[in-house]
């Protein structure tokens, strides 16, 4: 970003203060921190206060760090017993709905943007395949939403970030002239396995060591730092070896939570707060980046693609994946709609922009506008949706 250090600290400090100060106002309304952050980033870029450069390595690193902490925090929330009881919907969302969504988005991209070849169309689809619960925080935290639904959406979003990354990297190689897709696919599969192993090992070690450390264990002040430290270490160890760091961070969170008799509040609260700070900054920077890159392509195909991505691809894929599951129709519709795009897709879009892929700017611009539309549409409907589902569940309970 083209701004002095002092100016940057002032800007980001003010941003965090404003978002936090308005959190009470936004709670229970159709507003959200993500919508506000993106709007402020875009508005200040239009006013010339900030200028965001997509080629700035600090921008990519900020988004990546936000994604690491988001994945680790998500993993900490996975309830061991609930995972055992309700693994079916999550597995269907990942194994069936995600590939269908990707295929539908690729077909739409190829049809609406003829300049893209198939590898580039699938690259755009892979960028937009992950979901992000942060955009719809009320959906995964509100007690109005049944725990099974919250669990499915939260765990799906955490897992599909790491699972989408190999597809993004694979199609990135395939879309780059001279890339060896076969060798890259084998490499990425190995990285995913190693990353999961590293995350599991460090997470289990952290959980079991927690109450066996010298001096009576960790003081409450440092419990959150201890947890986040292992999450970052899992990512780093995977990255400096041959593993997938994002998968390592998420699996580390799950393993740490599962190996604890009861996850301390300090673990979760610190991880959540650290993640929230970086997410606010990420949404702000992305808002400025949208203005900086602009959109210099035909608008009608873009509009059609955005509507297709939000209203057809995800909903159709989820509804197909939940056939014959016994899940109530209202819950199916709820989970089908809430597949927001967020931090992971932002990072993947930046990967494309910084690569040598043909039509990389078109792919980035289309993904960016789709992400913004998703942030607005899903961010404005999370509270309303939670209330709607609560009424449907209440009516179903009364009639049964």
C-alpha cells in the first residue's frame, strides 16, 4: 500500500476501532463487519486516501496470515462428539457438492467468457469454490441455527479452503504455458497428506502437553498465545518441508481441540480475536484492490456469471448432494444459500493475478466482483436467514 508507516497505523487503528465500535449496532441487523470493511476500503480508494497494489507482497502475506488463523480457529471449534454424529452432511458437501459447484462454475465461465480456455475456466471455478463462514458470522454462531447446521457449514468452510488449494495450484500450472500438470498433481497430493500429518502431530502434542508443562502449566494470560503459536508452527513446518501449510493449520486446530478434555476459553478467544483483526484488514485491503484493478471487460457476462455463481451453482450442488439424507427441506435450503466467498478466494485470486496465466486479469476481476457480491449478499442475509430458519424449526417442532 502506498502510505507511510505512521499513516498506515493510524488508518488501520481507526478502521479496527470503528468496526469494533459499531459491532453493537450491527448485531442483529443486516449489516456485518465484512460489508463495512470492504465499503470503507473501496470508498477510501476512490477518494485517493489509499492505493493498494496487487503486486505488493505484503498484501498477499496479509491475506495468507488471515487465512491461516481463520483455518486454525475454525478447527478449534470442531466438536468431537458432534463430528462423530454428523459427519454425513459435511462429507457430502465436500465430496459431492464442491466438485459439482466447481464443474458448474467452469462451464458457466467457458460459456460466458469465450476468451478463456478450459484450464483457465476451471481455474476461475477453483478460486471461487471455497466458502467462508466469517462473512456470515451469525449463521455459524447464532443459537437460533440448529447445531447440526452450524457445524456442517463451519466444518465445510474450514476443510474446503485447504482442499481447494491443490485444485487452484493444479489448474494454475495447467493454464500456464509449459506447465507439467501430471507432476504437479502428484506433488500436491503428497503435500496435502504431509500437511495433515504435521498438523495432527503438533495439535495432539500441544493438547497433551498443556497440563503437563513445568511450573504448573500455562498461565491464563498465555493460553491463547500457546494455542496460536502451535497453529502458526504447523503451517510454517509444513511450508518449509513438503507439506500443505493451510491443511496443516486446520488439522492442527482440530487435533488440539480433540486432544483436550475441555478446550480452554483462552485458546479459542485469542485465536478468534487474532483472526478477526486480520480479517477486518483483509476485507479493507480487498475493497481498495477492487478499485485499483477496475474492470475493463464486458459487463453483461460478468453480471450473469455472478448471478449464476450465487443463485444456481452452489444451491443446486448442495441440494443434489443432500438427496435422500433425511435433512429437513428448510435446513437444506439454508445450507444451499449460505456458501459465501471470502478470505480463501481472495488469496487464490491474488495468486492468479501474480502469475503468468493467460487472461489472469479477467480471472481476477471476475473472481473479485463475485467475492464482493457474495460478501454483500450473504453478509446482508445472515441474521435474517438465521431468524427465518429458527421460525421454520419452531413451526416444525409445533407440528410434530
